[in-house]
C-alpha cells in the first residue's frame, strides 16, 4: 500500500452507491465527484435522505451488508480503496482516515476508562509503548482544550459532560495524525454554546494538524464557519459545489437558493419577509424523475428541457474558483429579479394579557437514602428547577423561552400544563392560579384552552392508533363536539388547516414523514380551540425546508386564531424570526427578558451575549463578535449562591458575583436584566451580530 | 375515499381490522424459514385437535387389547370395528394413537387458556407497577419476587395437592406461577413507554390513568409480548405435561400426554412405545411454538 503524498488526499470520481433491500436495488448516491487537497475542509450539505452519510460510509469502505459501490473510484492518496484487502483497510481506519459521529456517548465504551480508549488508537496502529501512548493522549487532550487532561484520562465516559465527550471523541480521531477526518453532524446533539466551542475547535484543528476534513451537516450556518468549500446534495446527487464565498453569496441552483429562503436569516421577518418553504416532497429513491431530481419542486422548471435527460455538472463562468452547478437553466435564472413582495403577511394584533407568571418557583426533592446522608441530616436535597420566574404574555403574542439543557424551560412547561404543580408563586391564566392545579383537577375547558406541541415528531403520536382516531379523541375529550359525525367533520377540517390530505384520517403514524407527523401534532393541539399553545422545540428535529413549512404553518394558524404562542427553543435564529418577546433562562432563573429587538441589541446580559455569538448564521456578510464560554455548567442540585452564571461568565467582576444574587435592572420598560454590572457599562457594549444594510451588501438576499 | 368502511370515533381499532392485520403479519413470516417450520408444526397439531373425531381410529378410553406393539391388528368385537393399533396400546389396552390425537385437544385447550389467564393478570400487574411506580411498584414487585423465589414445581404441588386437581385448578396454578414473570416484562416495557411524548400528550388532556395504560401504552408493547406469549405457551405445555407426569394433571381417564407417560412409566423399558410417542408429541408441539416465537422475533426485528 504505497501512498502518493503528492496526490490529493481524497479523490472521488463518478461514484454510484446503492443499497439492496427487500424492495430491490435503491440507488443512494449518483454521479458523485469530489477532490480534497491537503488541509482543506469540505462541507457536505443536504437534508435527510440525500446520501451524505452514505458517502462518508463509502469512503470508510464500511457500507454494511447490503450497501455496494456500484461504480466509480475512491482514491485515498493515490491508492484505490476498492482494491484493498480487509487487513489493509483496518490499518487505514483510525490511522489515516478517522470518523467522528453524531452521538458522543454512543461512540465511547461506557465500561472502559477514557484513557484506555484513547491509548488504544496509537498502540494498535503504531505499536508504541503504553507510556508513550499516555503522553501523546494527554497532549492531544490539551489540544482539544479539555481542562485537567490527567483526570479525564482516568475518568469514565459518564463522568464528563456531552461537550467534553465529543472533544474526547475528536481527540481519539486525531491521535494517530490522520490525513482525513470525516465528521458526521458532530454537534447536533450538543447545546448551542457547547456547539460553538466544538465548531471553533474543529476549524482550528484543520490548520494546526494539516488534516483534511469532510464535514457533514444540514446546518448551513455551521458549514460557513468551518469549511472552505461546500457541496450541496439533493436526493443522491450533488446539485451545486463551490467555495464558501462563491456559493453563499451567489447560489446558482434553485434548490440551494430555496434552502437559503428556508433559513431564518437575520433579514427575514415573519410579517414583512416570511420564510419561503420549498413546495412539494422529497422524491422516494425509486421514484426519482428523469432528468433533474429537483424538477417537480422547482419554480423554474422547464418541461422538455429539465426532464429529458440526466444533467451533468457545469462550470459557473465568471466565478474565480471552482463553482459548479447541475442545472439546465442556471444561466437564465436571476433570483434577485424573482423577489416578489406580495408574500408579505399582515402582522398579528396583540391583545390583553392572558398569562401572568409571578415569582413562580418549582423545587424538586431528591431523597438520598444512604446512611451517611441520613446521619449528616442531609438526606433531602432540593433541585431548584425554576426560581423566581416573572413575566407575562398577551393575546396573539409569541413569547420565546430561550435556554440550553438544564435551564428549566421544560419544567416550566410542565407546570403550565399541569403535569407538575409549582412550589411557590403564582401562574395566573384566565383569572385562576393554575400553578397549583394539577391537570386532573382542571376543567375540560381549562385543559382544552392550553395545549402543547411536542418536540419529537416520532414520539408525539401513538404508533398504534390512526391519525383520525387520535385527533378525534381530543375533540371528544374537550367537549368541542360529541356527535360522531360532527367529530369526524371537525377532524377533517383540522387536517385541512394543517395542509394535510384528508385521507390521512385512516393512516397510521408510521406511514407519515417527520414533518407530516409534526403537522398532525399541531392539528391535535389546536383541536380544542386553545387560547394558548406551548410549542416545545417543535421544529428542532426536522429538516430545514420541512421546519420552514411547519414554522410558517404555526404562524398562519396563530394569525388566524389569535392564539398566544409560548415558544421554547434554543435556536436563536428561529426565535428572532418568530418571537415578539424573549425570556432568557439559565439554571432555572431568568437572566434577561424583553422584546426581540431589545434582546438582540445592547445592553446584553453576559449569557445572552454568549448565546447570540454562538448562533451559526448562514450569511457570509453578517459579522459576529466571537465569545467562547469556558467553565462548566454547575450542578442543579448545587447551584452557586450568587448569580448562576458566575462559573462561566466572561465579564465576571469579582466575589460579588459568587456571593450575591444580582438584582433585576430595568433597561427600559419591560426590558429586565439580572446582572451586577451597572447598566451604563452594559449599554456600551458593541452589538454581537452586525447585519449590513441592504445598500452595503454585495448580494441582495430578500 | 373509503369513508363508508372506516367509522373511527374511538382510537382503539375495530376487532375485524385488528384480525386482518394479524393475519397479514403472519404472512410476513414467510421470510423466516425457522418461523415457517414452527408455524407448520403448530398448525399441524391444531388441525389434529380440530379433526380428532375424524382422525382417531378408536375411542381413546376404550380398553381393547393390552400390550400391543405398534402396527398390531385389532380383529374387532361386537361394539368396536376392526382396525390397526398404529402406535400400539398401553397396559390397559387403550390405543395410543387415539389417545395422542384426543390428548392434543386437551393440551390445546388448557394451554392457551392458562397462558391467557396468566397474561391478563401479569399485564394488569405490570401496567400498574410500571405506570404508578412508588409504593405500588414496590409492593407488586416484592410480591412477584416472593412468588418467583419458590421452586416452580413445589409451588404447583402445594397448590394442586391442597385444592385438588381439576382443569380450573391447573389454570389457576399456572396463572399464579407465570404471572410474576410476565409482570416483570410488562413493567419493563411500560417504564420505557411512559416517557414518550404521546403519553404526556394524553396526560395533559386529562385522560384517566387506566385509559392511558390500556389504550396508549399497552398496544405499543404488543411486539415483545407476542413473542413471549409463544414461548410461554411452550413452557405451559411442558408444565401441563410435567403435572400430568407427577399425577397432578387432569384426573383420568382424560387423555393427557403427560399423564400417559406417567401411567406407562413402569413399562418403559419393556414396552418403550407406550411412552415414546407421547414424548415425541409433546416435544414437537413445544418445538413448534419455540421456532414460531423465534421466527416472529426475527421478522419483527427486521422491520
């Protein structure tokens, strides 16, 4: 196995990949070509089912029992990978080509110490001694910026946090100095601020180690921050490729352009410039049309030209770097001219206050039954999930609750829904304090007027019952209708409302896609004519274009019914797009609250500042101030006595932050910040996200 | 649009639709040859049980000619027609083939009944323990632990010898001994399923706890339970056989495979045919259920 160090690190030509299933052969990737030089970072972007993970698996020659490389070549440093024996492939994997997966906890063996797992890599591939392997591992752990590497070496995976686990996995990938690193959505399972740290790390590593990278993601913002070149895939084919600058500023393919229209960029506005979801559905692999796969969904489809024969990649003339597109009509398309302003929607009129949260507190008791704890008198510990929550919501308004895992937003949703009761404080809804009324004791009318849309579309519906049955049950339970025929009518009306075909009535959830299931979840929530709907990260598990469609659906329904929407999310881009007012939570307490504009402009709470800086934005002309948080999330059972953010705060002023709870400062009527730093100082901060005005832009987006 | 056929107002499916789906899912079994063999054996014995009056050459309790070897001829007498003792006769002169054929009815009635009864109790206990948690879970789990800690045979002997052997008592005894094991399986499944969003959605609708358990959670646990049911049927058949062998089975003269083996035990060395064929019958039926369970598990995993 002789490597040619002068050849490109990876050279893929005309690759065709297929899977063999019960239904026959399914082509997964068609006509894929890619060249990576030393030190280059390539992004592979696409939605579910486009084949990007399949390509990564094929590079590793690990396609599973039923996957085959039908044709084409994959050359790693000049060596054709198809020709290698399993033995040689084994030596290649982990040493020359490493792969990093999505779930860090699943990638680490829970019963071995991290040191054992890390040392395994160089010991097996290079045969060095244990001592040398240990030293090298400690060095790489330092490179991935893990504090206290020696302690991490001795720890087990469950003893460190998710972000740290992913850093360890990255370290494992780097230990034998691979030439190529494959990363398959490495940050999807992580919190936003943690994700920002890992993303920066990955970008730096490429430079430091000279490793080439293939970064697979569905998030265009992340690709912008990490990669040099990007490939956009749709339904098994690459539809466009180019440098970051070229592709992001001048997308040539209608699908790429459509993707950008689905992302809530800073310039989007839910009333003036709403998201433009891509119409239609992804074609099933065995139902791909002749010619362009994107044809049926394309606004610029030309019958006869676009569906007559397979379309090859053509070079974009006038672009300095390698920008190629797979489109018949790209020379004729002018997206700027296509912008029409009749998609503007009327703003929702805000009414009176419907929800008042007044000093709400929710503590959980954790009983430590060990003898030692009982003797010490500390057998009952309190988890302070929510502390002193204060805000209100008005009719027709969208209030977003923003925070990362462990901030208490789910607990708050549970108290509102009646699955838990508040330990102190009041939650006034429709006049009554529902904070102390569990759902069992609420009237059907109360229950029906406050409903929830859940996060995970695959779990939100009962797989054993029909769609119609499930929605009908809700209607019957809330007493909206009682006659069978009327219930059925109402269910069909709801299906129309969420733009699903009426014959989904008899279907079961497993016959629906993720986006369709989420629409049914929305239909179910609105079945009882609720006055307020809590949406718990409703689109975070969906693809970009599907998420855009569901988001637009939610706003349309809200506009029509004047529903108050309580939107829980960690994605500040979507929040900026949807919310009228925002509440930022950290470790159970409110750090800042105000209108969307007030939150996104200075004065900032330090945590808000870090959150804003962590949001990946897919607009190359938007500049962000970089703020990376160090330190760890404190344990909920042992929160800091003073400000909860003190362990990670980049503007910590001193002991007062550790000792004293900050007082709430009012920057303006309705804009509250809980911080010790005086307001005047906070007002002097520079904005975190700078959006250039339309005139200053190279390329007009909306 | 098929609006006439579907009358969906309740989330639970109609029985007819469920039956159709069950039949269609059996068709999937074609994929697993192991499952096919198992299904073949099971259906063979079901057919034998159904057609017993037609298949059995003699009355299973008629004492005709003792100690006949397999293949011996029966010349016939005033009341009984002539025929062949294909599998020989036992020491009382009863035709073994007929007893095996009629015995299949006994097994295939009592075993499913006992399993069903055990499942009903086990599912109710498991649902309550897994959903409510807290003291109810502790109580039920400890009760289950206590019952499971008894050696099974000792348990049966205690129950049946005390109350007396009869069909109902056997079913009760088997239920008592099997329910805790089923409860543990169901409890494990419920502990996982109760965290799903659709259960939370039902709770936030204000549904009653038992409705959530039976309508929302239980239908989604049916996969592993069906596989377990097949396996457990096998165990129950062994149990009925063992009880028969110990003399605790159905009182004579009901032909009961285990009882047949017990009855002719002392003759086994001289006349092996008296016990051999009953053993083969029991083994083949249990093997059938085990292979069927394996096949179902294989097919369900593949989806």
